[in-house]
């Protein structure tokens, strides 16, 4: 049985490309990326998708399908065509065979729910046909005929600029995004929620309400997900000798406990 692996944004991979958004879109988009598997590829690519807060648009550039396996339930899904992919509650193994070519937009957590008027429960683990949300055939044709990743990013940004023109998320969305950014920082003191609430000028009950309205989860759960993602990245770079207290864990065993709770695996198996 092949094990997948987690790939981080700063890791160079031969079949991946990544680009960050135009400044006018940074409030909405995390980044763009592409999976492009050559037709001559001998072995599929196995990737682990951690439990996350991601909202993805996936535009299929070739008709080849790929597989997604829930590592907790064992449920297998065949992913084909352009999709709207919601945040994951469990570890998933993605298997990309030869000829897969997919273009992705990773949005800020909760943004697509706001934009498409979908409640957080419907976004969770969503795997829906993208044509239900946007005029797809024209977009697919433009991206499929664009000769380079950079040009596909440019075309997508033009579409997003038009789509998002005049769209202003409310103050709750802005507060949630600011809190998520603070969770992503590496100093242990920054992980105290009471301190973050003081800096944002909100009470914890208010922050909790904003998170559940925008994302469907508590601040503590979101903090746990982002802290684990950061911890796994540092573990892969530095091993168990890293000072995990710097990112809010009490010690290395605390990080391992979170790994087993969130993914049912030890960090070394990810």
C-alpha cells in the first residue's frame, strides 16, 4: 500500500506550479496551483490532504480522473471534471495518475460559502460539479487553450476580478481572517486566544460566534488545525528535536497526540 505525503507551498516539485494572487485579490485568494502529470508518467502521485479549512475551485484541463480516499472511513471517490472542493474533516489520500492536469484556486477560508451563499455545513467535505456555481464551459475552454500556467493564472484573475467586483465581505469575515493569520504565526505567546481577542477588540464569545457563522467551527478547532499544519512542516524539516513549544505545543508528545487525533497517523507516516 502506497503512503501519500504532504507537500507544502515552499517545496519545489516537478509536476506542481504555484503562484500568488494580484494585490487586488489577496483578500480573497490564498494562491493558485496546478497538478500536471505527464502522459508518460510510470507511477501515480500519492499526496496526503490534511484536515483543513480550504475552499478550492478545481478546473480540469484534461479528461483524466483521479482518486480521493478518506483515510478514516476508507470511502473512495473518483474525481472527474471541474469541481468545487470544500474543507476536509479527515485525512484524504489523493492519487493522481498519468495525464491528470488540474488548475486550482485556493480561496480564503469561508470565502466561497459567502460568495456562493452556501452555509458552512454544505461546504464541509464538498465535492460538487463546478457548473452549479459558475458559467463553466467558457472558463474551461479559455484555461485549456492557454499555453502556460502564468497565462492561466492571468485569465483566472480576470474572471475573479469581474466576479468579485463590488463584493465586500462583512466585518465578521474580516475578523475571522485576521485571527487565522495570527494563528499562523510561530511565537508561542501568540497562540493564547484571550490575547488575540484583546488585540482584535472582541470578546471570546463574539469571536466564537463569528467563527461558527463564517466557517462552521470554533476558533480553538481552527487554531488546532493550523498549528498542526505548521508543526508537521517543522517536523519534516527538523525532526522531533525542534522546540515545538515555540508554536504553542507543550512538547513533542503534544504534537504527536494532535497528529493521531486529526489524522489517525503519527507524524512520520504523513
